[in-house]
C-alpha cells in the first residue's frame, strides 16, 4: 500500500475481525474517540495538478481494500483510508479539514446512516461524494442521487469505471483562479400581461447576444411550470430549470453544464419542464442558479413570463436590467402602470420598457396617453410583424437569424447591452445594425 501514500483515520482499533454490524462499528468508534477523537498520523497535502486527495470510508475491510486497489490501478494518489463510519455526523466537519477532492462511502454496511453521511459531506461543497455498493436497484440509486452522491460505483469495482469517476472528480474540483472574474450581466424579461411577447423577446435577445463576438450567453426559462422558450427555439432537453432548482444545494458550473442544451445559434438554454410540474418560486434555489450562471456566462437572460412571485426573488432584485414587455392596448398599459408603481419606483433595478407589436398609425391610443400611462417614455418599440412572428412559431427559427424589422430592433437592444458599435460580424451571419 506504500504506492497509495496511505494515511489512516483510526476511528476504531484495527482488528482481524470486522464489526458484527455498522451500528456496532459506530458504537465501538464512540468508545475509541472519547479519548482521542481523531488519531491522525499525518495530514493530506493540498492537491496539485491532476492529483486528487481521496478518502475511502467504510467498516468493511474487504470492500474498502478493493476500492484502494482500484484507485491504485487507475493512478490514484493521496488516498486516505477511513476504517469506519464517523460515530456522529457532528464529526464530519473535523474529518473534512483534510480538504478532500473526492470521498468514497461504503453503502452496504449501514445504508441509512451512509446516506446521511453523504448528505453531510455534500454540504461541504468541495468534495465529490461517491458511493459504492454491490446492489444497484433503482430505488437505491434514486436515494443516493437525492442525498447528493455524484457517482455510484458497483462492487466489485471496474478499473475503467473508477478511472472515469476520478476523471470527472478532477474536472469538478474548484480551480485556482488568478484573477477575479466579473459576474455576467443579468437581464430579466417580463411581460405586463400574458401574451405580451416576453418569451419572444427573451429568446431572440439571447440569440442576438450569443451571435455577437465573445458573448457567452445562457437563456433560463423561469416562467414555470408552463414556459415555452424551448418550444420557441425548437429544442428539446432531458433536463429543465426545475432540475437545477431542486439540486441547488449541490449546483456548480460543471453540474449546470450537464443540464443545459445548446441551440445552433450558440445560445445555451435551460428550459421549462416538458410536463406540468407545479412549482412555487423560492429565492434560495433561484439565487444559487443565477449565481452559478453568472459565473459561467457573460450574459444571463431570464424569461420571467408574467409571474409576479418572481418579483420577490434575486431574479428581480439583482437584475442589471429588467425589460418590461407591454403593448399599446388598455389592459396591457393598465397592468404596466401598476407594475411600475409597485416595483420600479426606486432607483434599482434599471427598467426599460418595450412596447411590442407597435403600429403608430393603428394604435387607437395616442403617444401622449401611452407615456402618461407608463409614467415614463418607452425605451424600445418592437414593430408589428405578424408574418415574421408566425414563421418563427411554425418553424421554430429565431427572428434575429434572419432580417426583419423586429430582428433589427432586437439586435439594437443587444448592441446596447454589449456596447458593440457599427457593423457586427455574427457567428454565422453578417448583419448591419
């Protein structure tokens, strides 16, 4: 075992006989740790390069030794062997002072306690938590996922499977960043009323931003549960915004990337679920999702639909700009007036009003009355172009990938966001703005 650079936590004295049960093992551990909670021979060195610091935890010596052997075959180094479960979950923070990159936990000795241990270790957020078992029934797999395990390894171990798991753990490990990366712009698009055109603008604005040079852009559909941003872009995905929100406690950039689907235009999408799943907006998960997205993307576009419950969340409070999409009809203007007075009377967030389906000769409401109803001038007027919008709905092709009055105006909004002036070379098309 010298090749493993092995150090041991002796929660309990070594013996030739394994404990009769996991509960007995923890009981024995408690006796041992009363005198010296952590008998540590030496500390793990901080991981460098591709080397991982790994802990293998489990009372069963045979399975634990097999895990160590598989790690040795796949080039593992800095492996630490923990010869039993911690006697209490309160001991986990002390154990994690070693700053492990990956922790392998034996499920079979005491599955219920092992899963609680997985949850506790996962709360540390640094280590990739893996579990191993000689059973792979679907119910157990689901419980492991819910507890926060990132990898499920089948015993007896496959070297290829272990190597793949360690490769993914290396990719998830927090990287040392030499300079501070500024958070991406948060751009929220909301409708004054259902059908105002918020999703149309959100989708096309995200695509227009993604088409500009060096603008990494993601579109997140928060119009739950019935958002249709994915439908507008003509894409389908295995995962949704709901999956990200439900896993917010372990969400990071690597995890988020697995949930996204990329549109041919270059924009990344996190769409609403394909089936109806009731969801009540909670700020904590939304805040985490937005935080991670802003770390990974230059522009984060939120489709908020006309959901007022999002106005009490980070989606509204932290937005660099909120685009309020309305129309020149009486109901839309009335709703806009109420929203502006309620949510935008202060200095933040920045509000820009977008009048959609604008036709100056056929409004039935004068410009003066529109401004009075909105209590301020509208920054943007999207012309009425039913034929282009209908084509987008039928063909699921973003308007900004072709030339039209609507496309030119949306690209103008994108240009103001990024500060790009003049003629812009898009990633796949060339447009004069």
